[in-house]
C-alpha cells in the first residue's frame, strides 16, 4: 500500500494562495490516480481535484475550477495542489488520496484506498 504525507497547509487571507504537496512512499507512484479531498467542520468530505496516472487528465468540481490546479511529478513521487484566489469557504482539512486504477480518476472517496493524514488550510481575514 502506498503511504502519503501532505504538507503546505497554513493560514492565508482571502484572495491569497497556497500550494499543498503530497509525497508518496512505498509503491509505484505512477500506478495510482491521485486526488485531493477536503473536509470542513460539520460537513462531509468533498472532492477537490484529481489527476490521472501520468498527469494528462485533471478533474475539478465547479467550486474550485479556475482557482485550483492539481499536478504531479512522477519522478519525485509527489502530487501538488496550487490554490489561488482562496475564499473563506475553502477552509478545511485537505487530504491527499491514491486510487490504484487504470481508468479515469474518480470523484468518489470510496474508490481511494490510501489516504494522507491531512493538512489544515485556514482562510481568514
């Protein structure tokens, strides 16, 4: 099973930017679709972004489309989430997830069988 470690969270003002990183250990990174999910207090976990195994295809919900960019570097076993124009409602714990699949990445969390510990992102004025 791949192991995932997120970093890069923090506190930022509305309109600001953050870049999250997720390093993978233990398995062949390019065998996995990768995704970011988030969970705010009192809310269900929400899909944020996904990228296919070789990084060609990316997927976003409307809530972050145009503001967030997911990318991956298979040579470094790392996936990134660039978050721009952050809003108060982006405040959440952000989780990196891995799905061992030869198909397109899923937006549903139950397809992902490896998760990081989460990193807190707080957008506050």
